């Protein structure tokens, strides 16, 4: 964990945040189980197994965990990453192609609305993630952060974040890091509710 001076909001370690995470993730999994089944069947029928994509990400205090997502790309897409490095649309140490040719038809629609992230409710239930927090980076990207940027591991990563509702990959990497820093210092229950509601509005409106 990076040693740097920053005031971390006490809300991150509060009972309220963890209780909210547990309650919403549990009910979310139960409520969305029919949707999970439909998506799983769609992926299985169109592109076969695996249905879920697991990737090592860096969480709180640098702990590495396996993030869970619906698979949105062709099989072994990670192995073909090097072929598309020149198409990277993101700055900084991250890799993102807006119209990634590795997307499957079903996966492209899931990714467009962020629905591929919903299985991360399981990560929240396990305690590796929170509903709201800095988005966790893959280990190979997290290792390229500067010392000052590594403050994002002071708190649990989230399914959604200020970065997501402010434009995500349309933003400069420096802006992304600034939003994470602000969230770490000023997080609150009302702020989390606002971010979640705004995220939902981006999906359904």
C-alpha cells in the first residue's frame, strides 16, 4: 500500500456502508436471478462456455482477488490483447478499446449498459468489493500506477464509482484518479445513494 498523506472518510470502515453493501448485494442477487439465468443461457447458446469471466484485480490494501463478470468477449480474449495495443483509446496505464473487435454480439450489448458487471454483487457479498468505490484495476495495470495514484487501494473497490457516472473511459486518466481521490476523502452514505441512482438511470433511461 502506498504511503502518502490523505484523509480517508470514516464512512469507508463504517457499519452502515458494510450493512448497506450486504443488504443490497444479497437482495440484488435474489431479485436478478432470473435475469442472470437469461443472460447465462444467451451466452451459452451463442458462444458456449465459459459463461463468466474471472480476472485478478487489486483490491483494498493491495489484496488481489478474482473479479466476476459475464463473459463479453471471445474465448481467450486476454491472450490476444497484445494484438490490439495500438488501438487503445485510453491514456495512462489502462487499456480500453471503445469498439473492441473481441466483443461477442451478446457481450457488446451487456458491456454497453454495464450489465456484465452485475455478477460482482457476489464480490460485494464476499467482502472483496463495495457497491461504490474506485473501480479495481487488473494486476498488470495497477502495478504501473504512480505512488500518489496508489492511494485508491486504501478503500474497497466498487461496482460503480464517481468515474463511471462522470463519463468513465471518456475521461482523461488524471481526471479518473482525481475523482477517486475525492471519493476516498469525502465518501458518505448519501453520496453512495446518489452514485447508485445515477448509475441505474444511465442503464434504464
